[in-house]
């Protein structure tokens, strides 16, 4: 067992993937010599060379567009988008090309591309550095979307994503990059597209992913003091959803709260609420509630703590579903 | 050339010598502070004007030093230093007329200064109390743009608006207007910037593209953005490009003024590559020792944009100790204004954001506002 951070787990996972398969490439802005602005690719260019760890020109559409061509040539590009808000210059390549080429080629041309995006707020940054764009990608047919929430998942999930023949948007909870966990490299990891109960409970199911898993866990600890038992599920996979653990839990608790930083309107919570309602209707004691960002652009950082869901906002929703 | 229209043939000013592959850069004041001639560009303002530039340069650098200190003390979330780029910004910013419009990146603190923006407004953005901070219509200075390159298209569109308003090529120096769009060397790789070049060329838009080539885009050196000198790209888009010593405020002023005048007269776009150096870190979050050598920094320190102006003024006996002391005093006062203003800056109210999304408020957002207000009120008294 080694104590590692999420950032370190990603670095180790990337290294393992590069060692396992010479076709794995890393490309992005500042990923080489600097090791990325979050140092996630630290040391990789030194060890694998400039042909495999590529400091690209400053153009996200270029990064993703050339990744398509490299993938067609048999490579497995891992593209780093420096911050969530800068994925949009690449949006066209991702949505219109990366997502569709397998389908258009009737399966002849796979797109084994991983798009790493540090996402979410809470780091006191200026505009465009704190966004949660997952719904845009989850809404796009042909893309898979996952989010890690802890160092162990970071280590395994990045390797699984790279090994997948499908394009995967890989969301990293940037404000949790430096949080620690114990990694056992010999343990058998869960498959990539699996959701997991991270804290069992009986009264309300709280569903979260990425940075909000910690918040949900904090809320469940606080609720325990008030005699309320919350079950917390780390979704891990946002598209496809792994619905069975969700339904199983909600059928027991009868109540569900979905938490994400992204705006509530048409966010992941909307899809989960709809599916739970369709599949667990007779088990529900209350409507599925959603806690998330408001329908405003991400605010200036001095008030981001108000904008972001926190322990109190989660507990408020828990109380509302219990009082229903 | 003066500010009020040019007597030279502007076609000649950006003549063939700047379309070829010769790498020379326009310089009018050497790093040692000596005035030199250039066959195509002249600086024709007097020493009083140069003293004014000196003041601008020193005060701009002081804004930067003070903001960096405030960030270190936790008062700003981040700061993007312009250290080393003062001459590029003051020279170009001072070439603008009131009716011209500037589109900045996030580093144009010197241009903001030249446009009369209170630097405290810049701090508001980096402190995290505001995303914008000023009214672009006051001072004709756009909002800082963080998404690399996006503003180059906005600048081009604004210039197309000027064309349609008939405020170019009238011959009236108070009326004819142009746009200047700023971006860095890294930005020249973005699609947006290249599309802006296409548009500006095709529509002959009255715009000056002002690229500060500070040699670095965070950790990525210019060689990784372009094999050709950046100013040469202009030729492929059908307009002139020129490389100027970005640490020479006189040359930057002269070249920008000529390019703006060309745009105001209806002769179309120009690309200026101001050859300069980012003396500091990319931002306060960055550690340049990880990717660049200190001798590079040392060689650029010898080309400092401020010391050459001082050397010139001293050699000319155009400014005495009192003048320099007076500016230091002014800089101290400016720093104090920034420090006290920053500390006193109120945080926004989280309830304000709901009213700022749309021109026409929606019932949904109003409801979110009201529910959030109730939610906040439910805590009142709890912490009393
Ligand atoms: C679209 C986009 N991608 C990435 C970034 C992150 N980023 C911020 S500044 C920067 C480098 C910019 O370099 P350059 O254009 O040379 O300007 P400089 O910062 O040197 O003034 C990068 C990559 C961004 N702001 N926007």
C-alpha cells in the first residue's frame, strides 16, 4: 500500500499505460517539459521522449483533430485539455468527428482517444477555469464520460479508459487533486463503467461524482449525527450510466438526491431523476431532488462557495426529501 | 508622423521589405538609449512626450509589482504579470485615439492604463469579485478575454462595424477610427486568430493585429508555435506584417501609429509583431525555472524597456533628478491607491448573479433567485 494523491494516481496510471502499450501518446498544452499545469504528466516526457509526450501548439481543435488522425493510424492519444473552459475550441472535433467516426465507418474505424479534463470549481480561479461541462458530452451519442473521485480510481480508471477502444471524456476533480488515499497496486479494480456504493445507509440515497463525492460523504457524516442514515453512491461513469446499483439503492431507501456542481437544468441529475422515476416509481417516497449550480455562468471566485453545492445544501435537500 | 494624419505614403511604409524573409526589426531607440533612424518609420514627438511615456512605463510597472505583492499576500487569486512588456503596451496604447477601440487579452495592464482604466478595476478581476470590471464603452477598451484568441474575431467584427458606420476614410482626424486587437504568440496557433486574419483581409477591415511575441506561451517556446517569423504570416492573408522591437517604446509607438492610420484611412489591416520577452512567470501560479534557462532572462534584462528611455532622457538632459523623483513619488501613491482600494473592495452578493444573466429576466431565474434568498435567510440568526 502506498499513500498517493489523485494527481499522483493519474501520473502513475498514465505511466503504466505508456509502458504497457507503445501506441499510447500524450498530447496537450504544457504537458511535456512542464509536466502540465497540474503536474499530472510530470516526468513523462523525460522518460518517454518528445515523440510520445507532445507539447502541442496552443490550439484545442488542433489537439483533438490531429488525435483523430493519429488514432486512425493506430495510436491511442491521451489529450489533455488544460482547463474545463478551454475544451470548447475542440468541441466541434469532439462532437462531430471523434464521436461519430466509429458509427460512420460502421465500426471499421475505432476512436481510442481519451480526453482528460480537469473540471469543476473551488480553486479560486478566474473565469473559464471552474466549469463542469459533462452534460454536453454525456448528451452526445458516441462519447463515453467518466469521472474519478479518489486516487485509487484515478490510477485504475485512467488505464482502463486508455485501454478502451472508444472515445472517453475523462473528468478529473481538480480541486481534489491533492487529496490522498491508499493504493494497492495488486488489488483487482472495478470495471470502468460501474457505479459504487461508497457509504451504505438506509434513509436517503445520495448520488454524486467527481469532486462532489467528498461533499456527499461529509454530508452523510453530518447527517449521522442527526440520526439520518445516507447511502452515498459514487457514479464514476456518467455515460453510460450504471443504473442497477442506483435502482437497487433507491428501492431500499425510497429517496434520492443527486449532487453535482454543474447547473441543475438539464444536468446529469435530470437524467437520473427521470430514470429513477421510470424504474423505481412504486418505491419512491419523495420526488428525486437535485442539488447543483444555478443557471448562471460560473460566478467570480469570491462567491463561488455560495454557488457550489456544499454540505448544507446537500443536507437541506436531504431534509426536504425526508419531510416530503 | 504625428497623431493627426500622415503625410507619408502608407503603402510604402509597409512596403516590400516587410513581406520578405528578412528578419530585421524596427528599432528607434537602442537598449543603450540612443536614437537611431529607420528608413520607413520615424518617431516625431518631442522629449516631453517621451517623458510622458517614461512616466507611463514606470507607473505600469508599479501596478504590476504591487499586484504581484497583493497576490503573494493572498489578496488576489492570481496575477498575470506584464513585466518586460511595458513598452509594447504603452507604445501601442498611446498611439490610439479616443475613438479607436482596443481588444485586450488578460495581460494588457499597460494598455488599460493608457485607456484611462483605473487599475483597481483590473485587480477586481484577479481578486475574484468581478469577471469584467469596467464598461467597455468608457475608454473604448474591451473586457479582458481569457479564452486564448477569441477577442481577435471580436476585434475584427467591431472593425467591420466601423466600416459600416462610415467612420473610416473620411479624412476627418477626429472621426476616422480603427481597432487594435491584442494577443500573444501562443494565440497565433488558434483557429480564431487565423480566422480573424481571413476575415480582416477579405473585408479589408480597419484593424491592427498587435501580437506581443514574448517568446513563451506558459512553458511552450515560440518555436513550437511557428516555424516562420510571426509577422510573415500576414502576407499569406493579404496584408502587411512588421516586426518591431517591443521593448522600444518609440518604435512601437511609431509603427502602431502608422498602422492605425493606415486602417483609419481605409487601407485595411496590419499585423504587428512586437518582439519582446515575458520577464516574469506566466502568472503567479507558474514556476518558469522548470522550463527555461536564466541566461535567457539575463540577456533580455539588458534590453529592458524602461532603462533605455531613462538613459536617453538623462543623456539629453531632458529630465533631471526632480523629474525622476516625482515619478517615484507618484508610483508610491498609485501603489497605495491599489493596496487600500483592493483591501476595501467589497465582495459581490451571491444574489446579484441571477439578475446579470439576461437582458430580459426569465421567470425561472427569478424563481431560483427567490428560492436561494429564502434559503440564505433560513440561516440568519443561526451564527449570531
Ligand atoms: C482556449 C484556451 N486554451 C488554453 C488556455 C490556457 N492558457 C492561458 S494563457 C496560455 C498561454 C498563452 O500564451 P500566449 O498567447 O503567448 O500569451 P501570453 O500568456 O504569453 O501573454 C494558455 C495555454 C486558455 N486560456 N484558453
